[in-house]
């Protein structure tokens, strides 16, 4: 594992957001399109978690940490404007969400 410095970590803009839209991407077995309210803006994220979610609608309303200053990337014709952070357990993503409601846009430090 590569080591980063505290200064490197300080460059990451990780914020809390609430999923407002979650839908499967046609023709993509693993991809979901999420819209996430980050307080001052809404971002579209593409997440490769479809095979682990029975019904994307169950994600709506969940708060998640989002890496907000990641360069945008096109996936299946959609622009992903950040990355949802999740844990990896036995090669399956586990969503991280706070037990206590946090204001959208709050930074993680």
C-alpha cells in the first residue's frame, strides 16, 4: 500500500450527501446512477454496486460519504461527478452511512 502525507489527505474533499435518485443503468449489469444532494449542489454519481442492491429505491434517503473533488469521468454515456465511498467486505461493497443525520455538504475530516 502506498503511503500518503497529511498534506495529500488534506487535498481530498469528502462530504456527506443524501441519495435522492437511484436507478439502474440500461445495458450495464453493475452500474447504478445516483443523484446525491451535497447541500449546495446535486451531483450525479455512477456506482458499480447494482449486483449487490436488490432494489435501487432502497438507497433513496441514505446519507453517504462522497469524494467530491475527483475529476469527472464518463461511464455508459453518463458523467460521474465524484465517487461514493464504501467498505469492501468479501469483494462486496458495504455502504457507509452515519447513524445520526448530518447536514448535507458536511465535510469529513
